[in-house]
C-alpha cells in the first residue's frame, strides 16, 4: 500500500489511537520526508491521477488533519528536539500548500478545457437570441434562458425591468420596443467582500457581408463567428463555464453579484445606468467584461453627443437665389468644427493607449471630435430649409465634460447663420489608479491564465461602466474577450479565437477562486 492512498492516510491518522500503537517521531518522517505522504499526494495530483476537486480536498480536509496529527505527535517528542522538529513540520506543510495552490489552478484549467464543448454550446444558445438594439427584442427570452443556468450554479436571481416612466424620461431613443429587461444574480459565498461582474446582452444589428448566419455560431479554423461573440456574449458563456469550474474544483473568494443588462448598444441610459441609480450595484470591486482582451483597461474617454440644426428658406431650385440653402449654410458650421477638431485631437491624456492602436501611431489616449451624421433636403429641385449635422466629442480624463461642450458651442456661436446648437452629456471619462490593489489582483489573475504579464491601458471608446465609477466609486477594471481590430466587433464576421475564449474563462476562474 503506497503513501499516495487515502487508505494509508486514514491508517496513519486513526490506527494508532484505536489500537494504542505509538509510532512516535518516525510517524513525522513518514508524513513530511521527501517522498512521504505529502509529496506522494502532490505528485499524484500533478500526474492527474485524481478527479476534479482533489486539490481542494487535500487543502481543506486531508492536509489540515495531517498537520494537526503532526503537531500532536510533537508533544511526545523529547523537549530538546521539539523546536527543530516543529520547524520541519511547519516548513513541510507550507511548501505543500504552495505546491497545492499551483496545482489547484492546473486542475481548474484542465477542468475548463474539458468543458470547452459545453461552453461553445452555451455561446451558441446566446447568439441565437436576436437581442439587436434597437429595437431591443428578445430581452425577456434571453434572461429567462439564463435564470435557471445561474440558479443551478447556486445563485439567487432577479429579473429586473426598468420602470416605463424612467424609460420614457431617460432613454429618449427612437425605435426601442418592449420591456427593458435585465438580470441580477447573487451568490453568497460567506466571503468578506463582494465582486460585481458586469456585461450586456444586447448586440448591434448584423448588417451585410457575413460569410455565415450571424445568429448561429459558426466554428472554423480556430475561431467562432457570430454577432455578439466578442461584444459581449462570449464573455457571458466564459463566465458560466468559469463558475462551473470553480464550483467543481475550488471555492469562491468573493461573494458575487452578476449584472447582465441591456440597451448598452443604444448608447444612452442603459440597464447598467438604471441599476446604478436604483442602488443595485453593490460591491467592493467590479469587473466590466464589455471590452477586449488586448489590455486591462483602467480608463476610458467620456462622450458628448451634439447636434447643430441650420435653418434656411425653401424655394424652387430654378430661382434658388430667392431662398436660403440650409445645406450650404451648414458648411461653415462643419468647417468651424473641423478647425476645432485639429486643436482638440492634438491633445493627449497621460493614460497609455491600447496596444492594438500603437501600430496606428497612437501611444496615449486622445480626445476626439467627430462629425458623423448629416441630414438635409427633401428633393433635388427644392432648396432645403433645414440641415441637421450631428456628431460626438470624446473627452479624456484630464478634460471637463462641461468645458468640452462649451468649447464646441463657442466655436460656432459667432457664425452668421440661423443655428440651433444642442449637446447631451453621455458617459463621463473614467480613470482608475494603476496602483490600486484591485488592478494588481486582476493583473495577477490574467497572468496566471495567460502566462503573460498584462498591460494597463486606456480606451478610446466610452463605457457605461464609467457612470458606475462616478456614482458609486467602486474600483473597477475592464477586460473582455476578443481583439479590438482582429475580432471585427460591430462588423461582419465578428469573431473570437478559441484560444482567447479559453484564456478568458481561465482568467475569470482565477479571479473568482480563493
């Protein structure tokens, strides 16, 4: 019978008491010596001779019993040798715990790898829900699908519907239909701290140019294709897989608050904003999964949307000199904004830009001023009496939202045109202290999962997560699945690699497990 068997351990622990056999100090050597019980158990774990959960069982059950038995044996060791033997015992079990901790992550990752087919099927199910926003249909259906999944993992779940009056007051986006449905799932692990994990369930319209059905997962050449696989349903599937792995192989180091919301792609008052204002975002730290896996994001730009309405006077185009062409009058408005754009975009944040943008010459996050929409005219032979120009302003953390809005208004205020200017404050900029302990913890978990030291960076885009940080002050990191350029999010053939999806599930499991 070998030292590696549980039967031998039970004999070592129980037989002497039952049969009044005293092994004395020799029993210590059997347990802590090189090649003894501790080493044999760990070696067999390394060689994968046990099923899921063995590392946890060793760490939480068997090794504490063995250590207690060793300390009991020490009481019968001669006093003159007791201190040195006690040091040997403590050092042996400390070494064992370090090795167990490393092997526990190996066991966790092996379990996740074995569940890759189930993770892909979970992602396929999510992609098939056409949660395109706008209009935002199928929200009830996808949340109803997820509720039993989280309940089977031990969570208490709550379907949260934004009240209609709040939707009417705050959303103001045309084309949305039905209830604004969101999911909140809570797991009490008996921990001292709570980790909030968030992403969204809605997706942008599919558009044209796909090589396969955008709402059915297509797996080929090491990639998975489908609308939302990168933004952000792939992260949800990886989260479900990671939760199952932690349950099977480890234990949670945090209570968990999972927030899966909707209307993020609408760009206004999202489900997460409603959760924040309703006091439903409660935790000690937060991970936003709505991002890419290029870098750990600790900051992002804020956003202001603007609209310039230029008025003219309609006449027959054959005598256009009798009227006022609103489109022509809008040209100096656009030119003034483009002049301001040069000054704005010459500025830089101290926050490092994403590594994916470095090949494009961007080393630091920068503000942006964009002219993105123009509407004017009704027919070729009618002089237009109205032209609407719209765009957005991306605001770095070093700028103030109010000043950025005022700067644009001043740029067009003196123009000799009949102009109505409006601006709407969106999500604020976000900036997290890179030396915050939560940033370090997220980085460690990612390094364990990927084998690479992660890079901290800021995002050019804007996030509803920034609203949470501004209102609640919860320290947050942003890290998702997929690549900013390679995954083509929001475009045809949106995709993630199987490797990135696997690493992301490992990262989540590493972050959640003790």
